């Protein structure tokens, strides 16, 4: 028998009284935790949560659940805590208790179970506490994805990572190495990459490769000769595919020669990313390029024949307001890119931003919500629709990242990686290969090491890890 005393020491009085009811027990004095405490409990068919300040119960919530159904139990426990804490600290949470990376996947899973749209919307509203606005977004994205996902059944995707960038952005948490320090390693990195691709080539030859995505890092930060070699490797070891994307993310890495090379090697989609069209913010986030350089890079891309250009932007960059976002959207509207990916800033653990956060004027929930509405309205006015979406941990306001595109301009790779119905083979440092079983039920992953140095020196081990794929 445990007992707790608070603000007194009258042990005997309490223990002797307890003994009247529970004789011959062992009685343990335990401490009630100091400060704020959340209690989460599962009692028979009830999920229960309570919130204490010291010993004082400030709020509690209980709801029914089905103990036979693990998913139902998990969500009931989560909802109980959410409802309980809402009483003491009301927050806006557009996605309710949904914390997963892929909100549209729930729609897909319910479609698979034969549910109708109305029933899906009701479940999202009632069980997951998602707002109507986000339900509409999740449904719109899932519907836009449908044709692409179905068309990709039985095919595979490829990811190739080039983890070098001109500088490291303030918010970056990717595998990315500043070229100034790593320039001498690029050729060795390509040697290792070629070894990995050559190793997998016989397996890839038996598959239908739907999309190839060369990301990073910034693939266009390597020099023309190296970029040409990389694209030749794609042709030699992977062959043709329906969509070949190259991230040309940093405008300061884009040259006419590189853009021509991309065209010559049948790159069908490139991404040139301003993140913002405000020079003072670009300086603040350490991008080392200007708004004008972005415009120049975009213009050059058009002149060299690139007819599918994506632009990434980030909402909630330090110091930015709704006016900054309007200015960014004004600029993009004039360029009319085929797609715009709108990210909301996430403060990642491995970023410089996280370490220096207190130095910056960060966006609050309401401002972020306004910015999201601006981009949703402006992209719609430009004839773009939401076609893929994902969420990350530590996003300001717990919102989402949304890819908007013109009709028939969705990035196949982005959709397939989000919906996880297709295997993706990844090459390069930090690559994460994902194999999906034919029934879509089982997903297995094979990871490459993240560090460039380790990837180069341990390339044979990366091949061993991929050995298992040769039988598939
Ligand atoms: S361009 Fe992308 S990968 Fe490179 S440092 Fe910036 S955020 Fe990181």
C-alpha cells in the first residue's frame, strides 16, 4: 500500500487509519511529484487524463475506448490528454491530435477500408479533432494524389543525394556539407556513389523506374564536369524514367552551362528555391544569394528550355510578416512557376537556428496562420492546387508543408514518397531506402550512413546492406 503526505508529517496517524481498512500490508510513503504533472491512465474501457499543479488537480478528462483495438486505445489516450490540457492551456491546434507526418494517408487508409468521403471527414473531425479547413486540405491532397499513386503501382522511385551546399542555411538540418571545406571530396563521393549505383544496376534493370529525384544538399553546387558525370551515371545505371528531378535549390549555384547540361540529360523538372523574396531575410538566414540572383536563375532556366520549375518558399522565417509573404507571392506570380512548395518553418534540433533561437523575432501562431491563408489564396489565384503535403516535428504552430502545382504538373516522386505505396531506392550519404510489400502492408528500410567521410570509406558496407534488395 502506497500513501502520500502533503504539507505534514503525521505518518502514524495516517498509517494506523489506513490499517483499519487494509491490515497486514506493507505501507510505503511515496512522494507526489512537485510542479506540473500529467497523469494518463487506461481503466477498463476508459482512457483518463488528469493534470496537477503540485497535488491540486486542475483538470481531468475521460472517454470511452475499445481495449481490444490498440489504435483506438492510443488515440483515446491522446485525446484524453489533449482535452484535459485544453482546459488549462487552450491552444489552437488545426490538426487536433494528429501528429503524424502524412495526414492524407489517413484518408487513403479509410478509402482502402471502403469508407466514403463524408465518413472520413466525420472521423477526422470527431476522433482526431481536425478543423474543417484542414479536413478539406487533406481530402483535396488525397484526391489529387490518387491518379498518380494508382499509376505508380508496381513501379519504383530512386533518390540520389548530393550533400553539398555553398553555405549552411540557418534552419538546415539536412545532410549538407559546405563546399568550401569539402570541394576536394566531391570526386571521391561520386566514385562511391557510382559504385553503389553500379552494384544495384542489374536489380534496377528488372524494374520499371517511374521517377528519379536528385536532391541534397544542392546537386547543382558541384561543378559542370561533376554534374555531367552524375547525370551520365543516371543514364548508365538507371536508364530512362517518367520524371527526372534535379534540385537546383540555391540560385547562386545555377549557371547557363549547368542548365544546358540538365536539359541535355533529359531532366524534366528542376527546383530553384528563393525561400523568400526579401533580401534582408536572405542575409539573415545565411543563403548568400540575392533576390535578383534568384530572378536571374529562373529566367536563365526558362531561356534554356526548362518548362517545369518548382520554387520552394518558407513561411515564418525570422523577422518576416504577412507583408513579406505578400511580396514573395507577388514575385512568384510574375514568374508563374509550375509548382510552389510552401513550407512552414520547423526549428530542428540539428540547426543553427535552434542554438540561437532567442536572437530572432519568431512568428507566432496567428501570424503563421495568416501567412498560410495568403499562400493558399494566392496559389489558387495562380491556378495551382494542393497536390502533396507533409508535416514535421517542431513546426511553428504545428501546421504543414504543402506542394501546390498547375494541372498535370505534380511531382510524381513527392507524391510517392509521401503515400508510401511504392519502393524507393536511395543512393548516397544519408540515403534511406524504403521497400513496400506488394500488398502495401509492410515497409522496410535500409539506411546509408549520413556522413560524407563515412559514406566514402564504408561504401562496401553500404553495398552489403543493399544485398538483400538483389533478390526482390
Ligand atoms: S540549401 Fe537546403 S540542404 Fe543546403 S544548407 Fe540550405 S537548407 Fe540545407
